[in-house]
């Protein structure tokens, strides 16, 4: 769990550097809102396409080798931002970063399925997913300091170098449970206490014929754009509405993403606790998802907040609720699908989420230019996305229960 938490942390540090520097780069390099939208949207579409291949790749080669190659690629891409200045150059760097980073979550979800029985997976997912918020917090603290002291290029180089440190630790320490020298027979029996599942992979066409897969795909497609908006546009929103510059962006982002961290771990724990009390998996997971969806609705009022910290408080609750949602949404895949299909389903859902985010980011840039920088219509869409997503998920998967999916 420490290794997965670390991978997710450096993953989010790298993807967040550009967002924190966006107001500075917009002024220095003369970007328009649509220029920035194009740059970040290329990350999303590359990440989404990468998820399709990465899910299959992790299922075939295993997470030790697969995640190592993914981290190596995104480290080089992150540092490559320091070599470009044009909109096109940043777009290429973001696309390569997206392809590499797309390996993290399929590998992490698959690793959790290999190391934990079902009753522990939601909490385990919440723990590694919390690294996303720690990464943003660390980026908010480190990036302004590095950029103001050494220049913006060094912010990309220094943060990309952290990935290589993690990579050494992963290759040194990680093994599958059955091959790990420190796993006892009793621990291995606990890990494998769920019914034995066949090995192999599942064709995409087989997965796409199942309503359960579409429940996850719809959930990701409707809510991933919200999280990507928080990641890539919040520093610009805070500057536009509250005149927050690079030197002052750390405190608001730290508050928002610490709240997200609490939501990630708490959300995974709550559904697991309900199930341990005798609730069905279906009722426990969906109750947790409903709480998150309702908590996000007030985010539509953030642009109308009278003060910076009122807006930050609203967004912090929404960020925590998103990660609460995310920890449980990811776990629904392992609730319904056997281990040999998990990474592929996560890949399909992640691809749908990122393609949707690509379109939403382009729409965001166009709306901001057309309205003179008004964020209210955008936040209105963010606030209602989760309630709508959960309603559709309920129609597609009225019950979260294991389904037979033969391996190829």
C-alpha cells in the first residue's frame, strides 16, 4: 500500500505542475483560455486512450513490469515540459505524460485485487487513491517555491526526478504475494480467501455487452471531467475571481486537497464498515456513493461566494466528496468482475472518463472566452454531475453482485 500510495502521489505531482503554473505561463507566453484548454485536453485524450491499452497491458504482463515502464515514460514526459515553449510543444508533452500516467490506476486497482480479499479492497483503494491529493498538496507547496527561486522549467525537472526515486523502490521491494519472501502462509491464505478465479484476459466486446461494465463507464464519463476541472482549472479560477497569484496559491490548494484526502480514506472505510455490519455490498457501496453525490451539489455556488475562503470551503467539500465517490466507484469493479477482467474494465471506464474530460475542457475554454471569464455556468454543471451519474448507474446495475466472465 505504501508503494501504491507513493506511485499515485508522484503521478499527481507531475500532472499538477502545469495547473499551478498556468496563470504565470498564460501571462508570460501569451496563452488564451482556448490555448490552455487545448493543452490540458491533449493530456485527457492521451490518458484515456492509454487506459485502454494499459488495462490490457497490466493484465497480460503483470503490475511489477507494467507499472515500472509506465512510471519511466511519465517521468521523462514530465521533465520534457522544460524543453518547450509553444502551445503545440506543451500539447505534445502533455499527451506523452497522459499515456505514461494512464498506467497507474489500472495497475493499482489490479494490485489491490491481488493483495486483498474483497472485504478489505475499498479501504485499500481509498488509501492509495489518497496519494492523488497528497500529490496535489506537495505540488502546491513545492512548485511555487521552485518556480519563484529557479524558474518554471526547474519545477518540471525537479518533480519529474521524484518518479525515478520511486521507481528504484518499486523494483527493489515489490513482488506478487505468492512470490514475496516476507508473506507468510497464513497471510497468503487470507489474501486468497475469496473463491478461486480463473486466469487470463477478457475481450473488450465481451465486457461491453454487460450492463455492469457500462455502469462503471457511465460513472467515470460523468464525473472524471469534474475532477480534471478541479486539477487543471482551480488555480486559474482562484486568480480570476479572487486575484490569487502564484505566491499565494499554496494555502487554498492545500486546504482543498487535504479535504480530498480525508474523503478518499473515509469513503472507502464507510462502505466497508457498513458491509461488515451486515449490509449487502450493493446497499453499502451505493449508500456511500449517494452521500458523496449529494455533498457535491453545493459546489455550483462556489463562483457566487463572497470571499476566497468561502469558495475554498465549498470546493474543499466537493473535492473530498469526489474522492469518497471515486474510492467506492473503483471498488464496484472488483465487486462485480473477476480478477482477470478488473484492469480491462477500469481501462474502459477510465478511457470514457478522459474522452469526456477532453470535450469538457474544450467547452470550458470556449465558454470562458465567450462569457468574459464567467465560471458560474461551468460550476452549475459540476454540481449536478454525480446525482445524474448515480441515477444512471442504478438503472444499469440495480444490484452489485459478482457475475461470471469467462477468461479468453
